[in-house]
């Protein structure tokens, strides 16, 4: 069972894309437009500024950092000396703001996107998942996904799990040697796929809205539930076997397993995801809880 969460950092706008690397947390903040590191005792250091809003983070095999640049739908690479360069343009695949990402051991980046104008309350629409290969070429990896969001690659590198935030589900794919995706299947279904409608109508049909996620060594997913205000541990098939709640007035939008033994669960929390409110406030927080089963796979 997970421990009660404790506060790590306050004063954010909207934290996303948490990762553990080299003994510290890495995290994006949409509206402060920063990529920061945070030590285990809560000391934050800004590493990069991203004008078009940072989101998903990942590292190439050579150790260089990739950062999703949301609103211009690009992927950036750390070019050294605190400078980011354009790595790939996702705009021919992404039909909404680019979002979370996982980078596999071969250096392929899998990047989701909103698929519609979320911040203007447009009706949810299916979209495509992008794959950026090591040669920087951009491909459609999969289509007909309802807000592809947090994603993980299993330790053997053969399975990609993608949370569909507006689909009530997590979808699995088999990864072929060339990076193409096959054998699409439902890994967890939390309720029926919502029928099309306005954003409010779709949200009313959602039992779990999978956002950021992390895989553990028993093959379970920790998932930030953006409609449930909690972080849940989910077994293959969809059974919720554990949950971490956060203080009233906060919602969990992303999570990651890390720490020196891989048993610390980081929670990215904010009161809501509305751009106008979050950009103007500094109410986002990071919390941590201790869990029994350590991290596995990527990121």
C-alpha cells in the first residue's frame, strides 16, 4: 500500500512530464514555461525555458534531453550550454497541442497530442500518435486515439501502453523492430467509450481519465486520474488495486516512480487544468508517496 503523500514543492503553475534521472526529479511547468530539476528535499533549479510551453521529457541513448514544445507542436533537443534546438516538427501529425512523450531505448520518441482545442471547450475528437525516429523523421504511429497522453514502454521494449484520457481506457500496442505498432488491444477499460458530444457531455461519461502514468515491476500502472482527483494503481485488465488521494482542492495530473530505489511516487497536482486560471496562479504542487513495488520500463 502507498503511504500518505507529503509535500515536496509548492508555487508551481501547472506541473507535467515528471521524470527521475541522475538522482533528482525533472519536471515541466506549462505556464512558468520552465523545465526544472527538483532534489529529494524540494530544492528547485530551472534548467531551460520553453517559450511555447514544455510538456513531455525523455532522453536519447546518447544522454541528450528531448522536450515536447506544446503550442508550436515541436520536439526540442538539449544542444548544450542551456540551449534547446528544434529536433522535429510534429505539426503534420498532431491535430492539437503536443503533450506527453516516452522515448524508448532505441531513441524513438512517441508523442501524443490533444487532438482538439481543449482550452476552448471544443468537442473531443480522436487524433494520431506521432513517432519520431532517431533520424528525426516523423511518422503516424497510430490513429483514432482519444487524447493520447501518458505512455510507457515495458522493460523488454516490446509493448507500448498509451493512456487515452477521453477514452476511459489504456491501449496497448506491440512494437515491431522497425518501430511500427501492431496488435492493438485494450489494456484497461474503466467504462464504456464515451459517445461523442460536447466536452462536458463526454466528461460526464468518464470514470477514469488516464493522464500521466508510470509502470512498476509487477506490470501495474500508476495512473493520474484527471477526473477522480487521485492517483490509482491499476492491474492489467483495469482493476484498481491501490490509490493515493491528495489534499482537497487539488487534482493529480501526472505521476512518476523514482527515488534511489524506484519506490517513490511523485504526484503533479493543481486545482484544475484551465489555462487562464493556472497561468495566473501559483497553486500547483508536487507531492511524494512511498510504494512497495519499484519502477520498471520507460520513462
